[in-house]
């Protein structure tokens, strides 16, 4: 994403781009803010500038994050609510959103912004993220380290998100004006405390893991649930998996990958 020349060669003769590339962990953004901004913000700028110059009729479906909302004053969060990120990662994603919207207004860039929330369920996921870390350690009967634990977060299953992306892409390419140049929450509107998440994963795995609580981190959002009504009515996105059902599928996928 940081190599404009490479990006400019890749964008030609394609109808659409699903932009998922990012420094995708909040903690990594705090550790290396410069790289986070270079990849997430300037990398997005490289993509949309290359499209503007070499393929101006192409569509961009861009992944953003619940982190752009920061600490919301009310729940569930709707797309029009205040955006005030507290982390470097959240700031990088909001800046990328603003660039995309600016290119839409001034250059006619066709775009859709999708805000994800704690997507889980892939065996190839980053092992440092909360659900992969808990799940793999629970399978091994190792301690589950919980930072704070009272945070209430909105977890979404990867299959539901992928189906939503495909539906959004199809409708946007067909010229659906209710989707084009708009933003949507891909969330579940179900809040789960992280401490309860750890207990649930331990139970699902039949684990002997004990839960170890550590101090909360200043860059972690303490509460978030997102309203997906707009996404459901316009894009067809629907979170069909409950958290427990999604975790069971993920557990089986991890065991299958290990076997």
C-alpha cells in the first residue's frame, strides 16, 4: 500500500476494488504510529489517487472500523454519530474515510465505506487478536490474559461479514444509489464483556484455562455496540451467527487446521 507505482499498475482495467489492506491491530498502531498512518491513511490515498488517474470509473469498497467512533456517548452507535477516535489506529482509519469522501465529492470517486467490529472466525487470523488468542490458549489449557475485562464489545462472524461485502459489491456495481457513496456498520448490535468472552471460550473448548486479569489499556475502547439497521435494509448484510455459534465454528476450524 505504500508503493504508489506498484498500486498504479494494479488498478488498471478492473471494475472494483475491495480495500482490506491495513495495519489492522490497535496495539500495533500505538507501537508504531508512523507505519500505521503510512499504510492505513497514505496507503488509501495511494489507491484512490491511482484510481483517479488511471481508472476513474472504478468502484472502491473500503474497510473501516468501529474504532473511528472512539468512546460513544450512546449505544448502539449509528453511522451518523460522532466520530472521535482515541487510538492511532482509529485516527488512521477516520483519516482514510475522510480522504475517500473528499475524492468522492471533488473527483467523483465511486465508493462505499464499511465499518467492521471485531471480526473473527478465520484460522488465518492474527494470533494476537483477542478471540484467536483466547481460543488457541484455551485449546492448549493455557491461562487467558484479560486486559481490564469489563469492556463491552461487538463481535461479528467472518462469514456474515464476507456475505455482506459480496452483497454490497454486487449492488453497488449495479448502480444502487442507496449504497453508492455511503457508509455502513457491519456489526451485530450485541455487546459482550471481554471477561464473559473469555469464560465462554473456555467453556466451549472444555478448557482448564484460568483467567488472569491485567490492567486495562488506555487505547482500548470501553464499550461499543453498533446499529446495523441501515446496512441490513440497503446492502443485505445480516449477522446470522450468534457469538456462541460462531465461536463453535471457529473452534472446529482451528482444530481442523491443526489436524
